[in-house]
C-alpha cells in the first residue's frame, strides 16, 4: 500500500524572476545535507481530511504560516521511496527567516535511550528554478517543470 503525501509549492516573482520556496527537513539524518534534501512543505492526511486541506494544514505546521488563494493543481509524482506526492502551487510571499515548525521526537543517537526533540523543518529558502532543481528531492522536481509550464500557459 502506497503512502500519499500532500503539499504546496509556494512561488513568487522577484525582480521579474520566478522563485519557489522550499524547506529543509530537520533532525540529525538531514543535518549537513543540501543537494536533493529540500522539499515542498507536505505531509500525511488525518482521518477524513481532503488532499488540499491536508496540504494547507501541513504548510501551516511546517512553516507557521497560513496560506489561501487560487491554488494551481500540479498533479501527482512518485518519489524513489514509493511515496506518492500530490501538490498544488500558490503565489505568495513569506519571510523564510520567520519559519517556525512543529517538532517530532526521535531517539538519538540510535539505541541510546535518549529522546530528543527536533523541528520537522529547520529552514526555508527562496530559490530560482535552476537552484531549486539542484536542491529539491529528485522525486519532486517534476513539480517545478509543471509550475513553469502552467504559468507560461496562462
């Protein structure tokens, strides 16, 4: 059975250039990793929760910001892990230095018996599409192309 995740790709035009907002996952596994480690804010649904509702909740939990507006459906992609990601794009702007994420508890170091709390997202950034292609999880890169195509078509 596949795991489905729902997220939002926030974008803006800055000085006439398209930028997207990505987040870097927190915790010891991702510390020091950059290329291919970044993601759109996304997560798993709660019971009876619709896809876009999940994406909006996860965005709020991982960034501390509410989002609303004219969402652009970007479809579905399968990551190498097998996770199926559903995404929407939304034009907006936020100060990535003000991102405040929810946290999770992890035993670290492994088998140490010590439980530590980590932010689900430890940072966010605005990137050109070229920069974003090198930073985003390869299984989500197709969302960048889909966004660009949809914006060029409108």
